[in-house]
C-alpha cells in the first residue's frame, strides 16, 4: 500500500522520535530543533518534556533549557522564510490596507505577540506567528528572546507540574487545555497584559512624585 505525503511525514517523524529519544538531553535538543523548524514530531514537545522529567526529576531544568534553546534556533526557519518572501505571499491573499493594519498592530506589541504564543501548548499555530515576525521584519534579537522566554516558561511549567503532581495529571490538564484552547489563550493574554501593567506601575512608583499617565487625569 502506497503511503501519502502526510503519512510518510509522520512515519519519518516517528523514526526520528525513536532514534533521538534515548539520547537524553541531546535527544531533547534534537527533537525540539526538528519540531520547531518545519517537521512536526508525532507528539508535542511539552509531552516529550513530561516523559523525560517523569523519568529523571533532577534534570528538569537542563531538559527545559535545552528544549527552549533548540526551539529558539529552529524558529529561525519560519522566521527567515517569512522575511524572504512572506510579504508577497500575504499580499496575494489580503489587500494592502489590511496588510498594513495587521503590521501596525503587530509592531505595537511585537514582543508579547511572539512570547505569548510561544508559551502556549499545541494547537497554538506558533509557526504562523514566527512567519509573521519575519514578514513584518521584527528585529532578530527581540524575536529570539521572545521565543526563548516563552518556550522556557512553557517547559518549566510542564516540568514543575510533572514533579509536583505526576505525569498522569499533567497529561489530563493538557487534554483540557486542548479542548478549551481559546479560553486558555484569552486568560494568558489577560495575564500577560496585567503583568506588563504591574511592571510599569512599579517603575513609576520608584520615582518620587511621578504617577502613571493614566492616573494624572483622575
């Protein structure tokens, strides 16, 4: 029986998973690098991290750090694809005015626009955000930092939950997140905006006699 392209891709990915998974921390890095580029592995990376941490609690930070670093490197593939020809691709599907509106909204909060999706588990379309960052010419260092911070947060949260509550409960939580993904995104965005507001408020509070701009007219 002849396999289709999707079936071949999944079979190839399954072979990679079988070969790399026994390699410990280097296997984590290899899987994260491949998954964050263009070839999706059969299971999500947070699921891979859960498996590694469940087997060896003491190396949870090393696994999370390696996966975050490798995911950051792999994200350069969709980023540079977007930078190379993404604008032409988008303008074939939307008009110039809408394109510029999307670009302006992205540029106002570009760091959070990348970091928040990087924090969230599948089915968040992270590669689409990475592609868009390339299209809108986000600077490379902030882009890499946003991906790294988001991914490290995601993997550390998965690792700590696995240590505290066990892999079975964490897998159940992942299933709930998958079923209510829109709600999770809304909560994450609201939480991130609250943290930004809190940080800005603290900065103003440290300056004597300076209040938040929003408070001056109250």
